[in-house]
């Protein structure tokens, strides 16, 4: 149970950091940050593998890069949907 909570916290921090780096707010607030961080960790792990520091079974550097990619994609899609 404690591992799952730590996983959510690390996911939220990664999503929040990715939003700060890009200067964009992640839609959904805290929940959006957690989702972006966890999906970003999965995406980054697929693309870059596991390297760098690992906390709560999340490789921090690939997770952060994956979350940045995810937020860029989501913001691009949302921006294009608003134009229609």
C-alpha cells in the first residue's frame, strides 16, 4: 500500500516538474499531474529504458522526458481542438 502511494506521489511530482519545465499547466490539476507523470514514466521507459536514479520503481530521467513529451502532445491536441 505504501509503495502505491509513493508511486502516485512521484508520478505527481514528475508531472508537475514537466509542466514547470514547459511553462504549461497540466489539465486536471493534481490528478492531471499524477496521470501525466505515470503515463510519462511508462512512455519514457518504453522509449529510453531505465537509467538514472530510480524512486518507487520509476526511473526519474526517462519519466520526466516522457512526461514532457506527453504534455507537449496533449497541449498540441487541445490547442488544435480549440481552433475548430
